[in-house]
C-alpha cells in the first residue's frame, strides 16, 4: 500500500503528483496486467532476450 503524507501548506495537486510518481515507480499496474494470464518461462526468457538485443542495438547506433 502506498501512503502519502500531505505536508503542512502543501497543495493537493502536489500530493497527487507525488502519489502518481510513487505509483508508477512501484509498478503495481504493470504487475497486475502481467499476472492476468499465465506466461511460460520460455516465453518470458525470449522476451527478455529480445528486449536486451533491442536496447543493445540502440546503444550501438548511438556510439556510431
């Protein structure tokens, strides 16, 4: 559970902004979406490898 303490003199908009940032960092929605259906370990591993290859390709293009 995410708890946000509103400081004295702080606006609600600012507190909401802090809440949204914490919520995004915790990645609760991503975990919920991921757990909606079962994915095999081999499929997860294949996605990780593809993601790593994509990131490496982007980094290689930066260095050129």
